[in-house]
C-alpha cells in the first residue's frame, strides 16, 4: 500500500535533525502501530504534485507554518487536488493545515481565531465516531498536542463533527467514509511540542500562551492519545 504525503510544511531547521520532518513523524507514528506502508512524499510548496489523485492508494496532508488565507498558487492547486482525491474515492487524512485546507476546499471557512493560539496539550470531547460505520467503542475524550492560530470557524456542509472543545468547535471532521481531518497533531510527540514551544515562545507565540502550553505538557500524567487516534487514521487509509 502506497501512502502519498502532501507536505505543506516542514520542521524548523533547529529541530529537524533530532525530530525529523512532518512526513517522517507520520511514518514513525504508523510504524508504532506495526503498519508497514510505502510512502511517496510530495513537497507541494515547491509545486511537487502527483500526476493524478490515483497515483497513490491514500493521502495525508500535513501541517504547515503557512496560513490558508495566503491563497498561494500551490494552495489553490492543492484544493483542486483534494476534490480530485474525493472524486477518485481515495482515502484522505488532513492534520492542522491539512484539516483547514480540506474544509476550505469543500466550502468551509477558516480564519485566525479570535481566541488566539491553541498550543500545548488539548483535550477534545468525542461527540461521534470518526467513521460513520465504526463499531468500536470510542473514548469520551482524547488528548493531543495542538499548535495553531487559525481554525475552521464554519464547517463545510458535507462535514460531520466528531471531536470538539470549547476552544475549537470543529476539532475533528469527517466527510463520508474516506476523509477524516483533525486540527490537533497526533504525529507530534510531547518532546517535539516542548521543543517547538521553546523555540517559538515570545516570538511567533506570545510568551504567556507559550508558558501555559508548556505547563500543560509538564503536568503530572501528561500523555497524548496519539496511538488511539493513529489507529483510527490507519483504518481510514486502509479503506
């Protein structure tokens, strides 16, 4: 099975050697589940696009330092590819920026959130199963690393909400039985999130927000539900 990773961003240079790229993080996440997928990475920021939506069996869109309202040429091309992936009935996962640009492609609205940055370990209420035909019992809440200033503020008509929080109303969206997206980052380890916060505190991320986020990562019993979420995402990719 060949998974196409549409890379819309990359780890900061200072952290790349130790933590790998965002594409690497997804590969590591699925390896922890025992999945031995093959991967093809396309850096869409550099206009490295697949020949067609059928080139890979399933797709992942990563996070990014870019914002969807920049509406660059590569973003416009990516939105068209998203629609082609849907029409080709290929599974698709979107994380953070991927979550947002998929929502825009289907008619939703994304903007800089008035509540500011979402960073650190966030808890989300599971209001539904990620997939409509999922029979497995779902937890009441999940915890994942978050790192975003933008979010979906109006969901697309075809989307169904499966996870939410007071801070992020549309934290998890699914579109039919082949597209699942999340605002938070199951691929981020707590070590990477901590290092990213240390790097960005007082600059991109306001100091007070960064300190609060770092405290959430250092709290007793701080853990993410990344592997639980990864099992859902793997089920999507394998459909």
